């Protein structure tokens, strides 16, 4: 073999290998300025991208997922969550669009609970009750962000320190939330929390999903399945009664896939209280391990979403309070039941219900949660 030819092959191999190496380590996270807060603090967006084309755009204000681009059965990408085009939209938002909410996701009756014999009064921000952490909570906070580069599973780690007394909660809590966009088309959310004083902690994620990718359409034709035999019923203030009631024979039976709109207006007292679905389902087989909690399918687009979590409950909210008053992305007014939330959590008002799983966190302990939204088509 000609020596020069052989040498050329070696050089070419080195160049190809180098190019492959550069490709493998190429950033799958794009950072951009998203806006500026009134105090001059900069808010950045971080777009995570995987090899299948899925993109999750997250900002360090509220740890909010701003957009989630997912392909349909024809590989056409569309944004499947509601939200806003600008930072001002999120600053003025009161519907928790795309955010991590807490310290306590869902409601606490009258904002009161007792811990170690002492009564605490939290901010009241929803009909005389405490909802999703109060008026600021986690969802109006500026988080520190750290990109975790990967050619297959890019991630964003967000950290926020909630000081002792925030919204009335005891203890300084350090909260870390990591969003990972996996090669298996999962948006994985890992939570980790610590405290310096005994407190309660129950954060959750609050994206509004519409799998059609068209927020002018309702979610009533979406097919939902929930791995649950019971719900925690509520009173007229949407506060849990402390009971568990079976879903069998009720509009709340989603043990097999059912169209959301099929029974949403049934003559049922729980439906009337929620103006539709706005309830916590008691998930089967709670042992603190990650397992399937729900599936959601849009027959029109073919998009299929699975929800997996290690939490004991899942709040299904069918967008009953969307009323056309919110101007969202591209100037679209978000109307009645054009999106839904599936929020992995402990049961609502658990601090006041001794029979519910505990949400107490003590110094030296570590709060952990993993919730996954996995996407495919059929």
C-alpha cells in the first residue's frame, strides 16, 4: 500500500473521530435572556433538547416550564402546554402556569395547621384558604440555575432557599429541582428539600397540558386513565373531608381510559363542587417507588403521555376556571377547559388530616420526589 495513501487514511480517521467527539459533546442546552425583574435581576430561559426533537424551555423564575415541543404521529412538533410569550405574563399570572408550586401544593384549610403543639397561620390566597404556597411561594421566586450538559440527557438544576417564616411556614428550606429531558422522551422532575426546623413540604408541578398542540381546542376528547380506586372528596370550599371514597360507579372512575368530557357535567355533588374535575386521586400501590399513575391520549394528534411518580396522590384539574380572561401565547385567550393539570402530590390538607400520609420534614431528613412525564405516539 502506498505510504502516503495509508497516512491519509490515518489523518482522515483522526478528523472523523474528532468530529464525532465534538458532536457527542455538543451542548443540548440553549441559554437566552428571557426578561428582567423590577429589581434588575435577570431571568434566563434554558431550552433542553434531545435527539428526538423534543424541546423543553424552562426559566429560572418560578422554575417554570414555558414550552414543551412534542411531535405528533406525523412527527410534527407542537407546544403542548399553556403559558405566556414574555416574563410579564408570568409575573402577573395567578394560575400557576407551568410552575413548581410550594411549599405546599394544593389547599390547606384556612391556612392553619399545628406542628409540635404550635399553630401556624399561612398566607390565605384562595377563598379563605391557603393554595399552592401562598402569594409568592416557589412560583414567584427567582431560582439559581445550573446547566448539566449531556449529549443524551440534558438537565437543568434549580435551587431556591425559602427563609424561615416565608408565607408563614416554619424553617429555612433549601429546595432543589432538576429537570431532565431524557433520550427516552421523558421530562423527568427530581425534587430534593432540606430544612433547619421541623416543617411541612409538598411541592408539585403545575403545567397546563393540551396534547392537540392547539390551545383553542378543549381537552374534552382527551382519553384519561388514572391508576386509582379512590378519591379524597372535598367540601364546597374544595377542602378534603378526610375520607376516601371509591370511584366505582361514579364520574371519577378512570381505571380504564375514558374521554374526559364523557361525564364531566354529570349530576354529581363532587362534580358540582369542582365545576368539573378538580380532585385528588389516591394512587394505587404507594410504597415511595416510581410507578405509573396516569396516561393521557389525544386521538387527533396521536400524542400519548404517561405520568409516573413516587407520590401517593395525583390532582386532576380539568381547566374549569379558565374563562377566556387570560391572554396567553400568540395572543390566544385561554378558554374553558382548554387544558388540564396532572399534579403529583401528597393529599390536600394533609397537615390537618392525621389519617393521610405525613408531609412533615425534620432537620437532618431529606425530602425527595420524582415525577416523570413520558411522551410517545400511537
